[in-house]
C-alpha cells in the first residue's frame, strides 16, 4: 500500500468516527416510548420517567444504565414499570446519583 493510500484510509476512518460520534450525541431517550413499553398508568410514574429521561439527556445519568435497565424491565411479564423504577434507583444510588 502506498503512502497516499494509507493517508486516505486514515482520513476516511477519522471521518467515519466523527460522523458516528455526532449521530450518537444526537440520540436522545424518548419518554413516550419508555412510558408505552413499561405500561405506566399513574401520573407519578410518567413523572419519574420524564425526570429520568431529562437527567439522561442532560448528561447527569448514564444513558447505558437507563437503557440496560429499560431492556431488562421490559422483558418482565408484569409490573414492568415497578421493576424499572426500583432497579434504576438502586443502580443509580450505587454510583452516587439520587433518583428517589
């Protein structure tokens, strides 16, 4: 491989990383999707989801923590929201973030 080919490959790789990082940064959690999937029924439940989504989108709560807890709770046969809330409160407290 010639020097020009290597430089071109590096430039293309950097461009791909830049585009991917911009797309990831623009990804925001959607409260309505979470509410529907977890079958929230009370205004307090909707408020908790809205607060969690805001904290996540503001960078105060790790998105991967919320996403993995959401996926786990969504797979439960009943009481999906309760599983989500309790697990998220415990996991957030473990890293020093209060959700209660």
